[in-house]
């Protein structure tokens, strides 16, 4: 229970900190571009992993 209370305190502190700054928010286009890049990287990673698993047949 103590850990949960500490985590909640930390979250409250983080919220207070973030409220003090007016951080820029990404627009929908920027969000889509970021997501597209992550998806592309995931696809590349999967392709590399599957190609490494395949062994040439003899």
C-alpha cells in the first residue's frame, strides 16, 4: 500500500510540474507522421527477425 501511495504522490507531483509549463501539443498530422515512422520501424524489425530465422535449405 505504501508503494501505491508513493506512486500516486509522484504522479501528482508530475502533474503539478507539467501544469507549470505550457508545452506545445502536436497536431494530428504530426501525430500521424510519428506513428507512421514507428510502424515502419516495427515492420522492418519483424522482417529482419524472420529473415534471420529462415535457414537456407540444402
